[in-house]
């Protein structure tokens, strides 16, 4: 029974880690894309260099 509990805890921790990584990835990609296509010059200019460093054309 102890090994079953340890396996469940390990699986839960891995699942939570993967979920957090997926959320961070989605948030990061969303910020890069949404700020790059924003109409505000200030937001666009702030994201401009980052987008080009990631090889993402914005013009």
C-alpha cells in the first residue's frame, strides 16, 4: 500500500508541474502575440525587440 501512495503522489506532482508549465507557456505566447498586434504604439514598441529576438516578424 505504501508504494501505491508514493506513486500517486509522484504522478500528482508531475501532473501539477506539467499543468503549470502549460499555463506559463500559453500566457507567455499570448502576451507576445497580443502585444505585438496591439494598436497602442507604446505596447507595440515595448514588445518589438522581444518579438524580433524570437525571429517573429511583426511588419
